[in-house]
C-alpha cells in the first residue's frame, strides 16, 4: 500500500510531539568522523561545499539537510558515519551559505532549489565516474529532493530516495510554525537566517531595502527576502511553485517518505492522500516521532533513532 503505518515505537519518556523534536537537537551525540571537504564552483560564480565520508569505491548516498542545517545538525554526522560503516560512500551537500562561510552572491538557498541538486548530481557523476545511488533529505532538503524527483521522473539519476519530515505545502508549514509552541522553532530558525543575512551583507551590497527587526515570521521573511532574492513574485508565488506535494505524483524512482502524523512543523492534513502517491512511493506514517526526531529506546541512556535503521533497510531493499 502507498500509505503504511510505521513499525516505529517512540520513546515512552518523550511524550507528545515537541519533546521528540527537541531531544535530539539538544542531547544527541555527534560523533567525530573523518571528512573530506570538496568545494564545487558553480556556473554563476558561487560555490557549494560537499562533505564526504567513506571509501571512494562504494555506492554513493547523498544527504540533504534541512533549513539552516549543517554538519552540526543532530542527524548529519551520525548518518554519515552509519552509511560509511554500512558500506556506502556518504556525501552531505551543504546548501549555499550553510557550510560555515557566506556564499558570494546575494541569492542564498530555498525550498525549491532543485536545479542546485541537479547540478551536484551531475557533478558527482562526472567527477566520480558513477551516478549517485541514494538520496536522503530532511525537511527543506526533503522538499527539494521530492520536487527534483518529480521534475526528473524516469530521468532521475538515482536508484532510491528517502524523505524525512517533509513540508509538503510550504504555505501551510509557514502558517503552522506561527502557531502555539511551534513559534519557538520559528524564532530559532529566523534568528539564524537573520544573523546570516547580516553577516553576508556586511561584505557585499544587499539589493533589498528591508528592516530585519520588523520581520516576525516566515511568511514575512519569504515575502521580503526569499522571494525577491530568488526571482519569485512574492511569498505566495514561492510557496505555490516550490511546494513538493504537486510533484510527488510524477516520481518514478523508489521513494520512501517518513513522516509523523502530528509533525509540529505542519498540519496533519498537509500530508498527501493515497490517490496522490504513485506506485513506487511509500508514505510511512508514525506516531510520536516529532519533526526529524524519531527517537526510540527504553531510557535516555539507551536511545536509538529510527531514521538511520529505516534508511539502511530502504537502501538495501
């Protein structure tokens, strides 16, 4: 069936939807792993950084992080380590400005940056002599990945993909994050976005005339910054054109979507219906997973994370 109930069993000591979201960000161990950094020069004069982990001759699995994610994201280093130990060459793609150094151009990155993914997929195939085997995307990165898979259809140069905690409809995610306790996540992410905006435009001229201090939510940020910097008519145009849900019916490569029924970054009805899922796409719904959390284990000292185990299952299927 395209929609399945997950075998995931949430940690009993993290009830609700916010605790499993917050726990890994605050307490998950980030292992120290050997990484090879590669800078990819882009046709427009900007750059993207890749981080590699594993043996060069192994199948390549690429990770796409979420909004304001990086190697310090709770899932990044653990997954790179897990994949490399399982016999894959793991690669993390940093979106523009997310690798610790401001990117060169006024534009940054956004939830619909599928051309960026296509550029890197082509670069890897050319430089490594073989295509990417698997993709795994989290949140914003999952939206980019699913959009790309739908746009490419049968042409997508990848064998398997997994999307985690997807903001299927961007306007609904923006509205949800402006409600209740979810505003805590919004405040944290907006603070990071504003800091990076100020840092970058202290070195180059900004094409925008805005007052960052008056921006209070994602919709305002996307209306005043994301949209004009990336060629959209406004926030609504950006949300309409870049939400991945409309692209899912056109995906033709085996894809697993792991999503919690009560993800605090969006509404339960944001999830696509069974009639929107092609036969090669499986939507696995959990209860108690939070947003990109999916913590399991009998106690805080014996935690485990469902995402990594499920990813290996899916890649090896």
